[in-house]
C-alpha cells in the first residue's frame, strides 16, 4: 500500500543527509535513506533542510494587523502602545477580530508557522477578544495549533474587573494563566499577583505564562517570585516567564543567584527579540541597552529558552511578517550568539524549545510524530537563519497546505552564471 506522502533526499536539523520521510494517515511512519515504496505524492527535497514546523510561543493575536487603528504609535514606546491599545479596545468588533486573526493565520501557515501561543487581553469586560479567538482556534484547528493565555493587560489588581474577567475567560476555555506583575501599582502588588495567579493555575491544573519584568529597571525582580511560587505549588515544567528584560540591567552578582533558582524551578524563559530590541532602552542616550534577556547565560543552566515574535503590525510594532527565522536572526545578533553551536541553538528557540513549553504532542521528525514539517530552501539550520529561507513546502498531517517557489535570481552578466540560488553557497561543516 503506498504512502500518502514521501519526501526524498532531505537533510534533517541534526545533520543527517539523504533521508526519506514517509507519512501515512497523518503520521511519520519511516525516516531512513533510500526508502522503498510508492506514495500518492513524492517531493524531492534535493538535499534541502526539512524541519518540524515553526512555533511562536509569545504573540498577541487580538491586536495583530491593527496598525493605524485608531492612530499610530508616534513615540514607538511600550507605554504609548499600551495607551493606544486602551483607545482601540472600545472600538473592536467581534467580526473584525476574527477576520484579522484568520488573515494572520493564513500568513503564518505560508511561513511554516503551525503553532502559536497568543495572549488575549481579558480587561475588556465584554471579553470580546476571548470569544473571537476561541472561535478562531476552532476554525484553524485543522492546520494550526492555537493556544490562548488569559492576559490581564491592565494589571490583575490594578484593573478593577481583571480578577473576575480572568476567571470568566478560563471558564470559557482559555487554557493558560497570564499576568503582568511589573505593571501593578507597587512591587508588593506585583509579587502578590504572581502568587494569586499561580495559585489559580495550580488549582485548575493549568500552565502559566507571565509577562514578567518587561522593564529596564534592574529592581523589577518578579521572576524571582515566579520561580519561588512555581516551586511552592509544584508547577515545575508548566511555567514560563516572558520578556524578562530587566535581567539585562541587573548586576552580575544577583543574576548569579537568580539563574540557578529559575533552573531549579523548571521555569522556561521566553525572549522576544524583535520587540525587546525596539522597546527597551528608550530612556537611554548612550551607551544604550539592548533589552534582550540573558539568553547565553541561561543555556549552561539548562533553562529552556525560546524566542517569540510578540507583535505583528499592531500598536507596539509596525513591522513583522510571521517569520520565525527573522525572530531567530534578531535574537542571534542581539545575544551575540555567533558560534556554530549557538546559531543552531537559535534555530531550536523557534522550533523544538517552544514546542516543549507548549507541550505539543507528536511534535518532531521521529517515527510516530505527526506528519507536520517544513521544507526550507537551505542546507542546514544556520543557513536557514542566515537566508531567512524560503518555505518551499509546508505539510500538516501529511497534506501539503502551502508552497512557495524557490528564490532564484536570473542574471544577465557576461561570463557569469545565468542564475543565483542563495542556498547554493555551501556553509562550512
């Protein structure tokens, strides 16, 4: 009996070459060289890289593609973005939220991005965005895994109805508890919000993902409280701290204590390079801080680090294209992670690492995994980041759901080749 789909002559992220990947009934059934058998469709990878799908572990889909509504963020700062979102919320409609989210998901699929964790603001008493994104989640389920975080954008204690709205959102089916402790009125309130929100997650058996210390203030240390509450409540492996940008301003002595605590608690760290490099350090003249958390220092401690896109054409960020290789590219540069090993790690931060944080079942390229993969116009993960490689083919459960022609430049130069393939320049081994 033929396979549903057969990918021939693929290179895998771990360096194996000449691999054939067979998919049947939505799952990978074989990965090996020179696989015998026929298939309903055969794709020649021609030595190009086959990767598991990209994963965006931190996004705001309720705001995506809203750029210019009701006005632009003139200063480009985080606080003006928050204020602008407050102006936009009363103008939101269910239909527009769904339409923008679905358009974004179309773009995501084209980029090989098949899993997204999105924070959804619950400080609008209508819970309009919650209802809209729960609807979108159902609609896109056949081709994209969408996970929702109940996010009290205006502060769990600072916003008078946030607590009850968060409970309502969870009761409706939102599956992750969010928070923003550094936006509370005092450090004490911020710490108290971490405690309260983690207790809610523990009682409901849910995961936690908090906007934590998205500040240049080195005294914003709510990640320490988050690690403590994770240990106290037995939430190890279910908690993530997003942004953690204050850590780039902390002194090294304190960080030498903090990183082992995060590792001991099994708390994951989510940096958002595109946004962190743009929004942080806004009060600096020169030298100007980069903003990204201490990713290279986290690695030796075994902390699971992932990169998120955060924003795409919204009140906080006017750029973005659902391209997780662009995210990895920025993270690599900001973190000065240019060794061969570190660059491969940056590829993991937008694939396998966030998949672990989300707890995606059947993710990967092993036999038995879901038949989900991306064929890239690159020869290895480093080249994929360098080129922000074209997604030649995107597969979901063994079905091709997106295709893009290879990027080939035609030349008209005397004595030179007639074309240039950017992936034809072999990287060093």
